[in-house]
């Protein structure tokens, strides 16, 4: 019979692999984390509290968050992607709906 110290080398590789495993990025849990993160940012950037994000609010949120690397073209693309009804703002419904849609050029 092998003692506990002799079994350790057999279990260690499996334990290390399991500890490094990434959760499925398409799982329900991953989707829920994305939804929670998006809505937290949405609420933070909705400065007037009307349940919609304007481009100006998004730009202000980006500036105040010290987020770098977002250029005008990327912001234009995000507005086109999320603003489904083309009213110039992104509602909570539109933001949540965007999580369920594939990004343009990605399947």
C-alpha cells in the first residue's frame, strides 16, 4: 500500500491542471459575470440617471475611469452596435441585448 507521501506525486499534476483551468467563457456563469460588469458600468456612467447612456456620458465615463486606447472610431462602432433603435443613446435593454449578440466580424 502506498503511503500519503508516495501518492502526492501522482495527484499533484492533476491538482495543478485543475487549479489552472479557465471556466468556459460561454458558460452561464461567465455570461452572468459579463452582464453584472456591464450593468455596473452602465449605472456608473449614467450620470443623469435616466436609464440611457449618451455618447457624452460614455466619453465622460471613459475619461473619469482613466481608460486609455479608446479612439473615436471604436466609440462610433460601439454606438452603432448597441444603439439598436438609433436614438443616439444606449438603453439598459440595448446594453443587455448586446451581450447576447456576436460582435461584428466575430462568430
